[in-house]
C-alpha cells in the first residue's frame, strides 16, 4: 500500500486495476469487504469505504445477500475517468511547461516519439 493516499482510495484503485487488466470481468463478483480487510490487514470499514466509492461511481453494484459485482460497463467507465485524469494531471501540465520553454506542440510530439530524449 502507498503511504501517500488514503487506504480506501487505494482499495478502490486496486479493484479498478483488476477490472482494467481483465482479472475482474463484467458481472463477476468482486472481493468482499472482509476479504479485502483480511488481505490488506485493515479495518473492514476502510475496505467498505473503498467498495462504496466504486458503487457510487457505478463501477460495482450490489446483489442483495450475495455481494458486490462488476458493472457491465465498468471497464469503459474506469478508462474514461482515468483518461480524463491523465489529461488533467499529466498532459495539461506538460503542455503548460512546454509553452514556458518555448516548445511547440510539434516539438513536444517529437520528444514523445523519441521516447523523451532531447533534441
């Protein structure tokens, strides 16, 4: 676990990663709160907070008396949200710094295509 972010958020991100890599497919059962708590040695309430976050986001849904399941469109939802955050957290700051350095969009594209190697 990463010390820098809340545990419940890390739990949610781990489940999302499993959805993205295909190890948790649509309409399959997600790990229970108790399983997550035991595996990570955390309070079940913390694990539940991560699960509930995913339910609010439409990534998981509850089958009463059975458990949590992956929504049919969960992978698309996770990809859409992560692409948006990637643009906001990485691309926008990259382009802002490029402008400060006098680099054009073509210059940035060339740097990316060269794997980040200088000119």
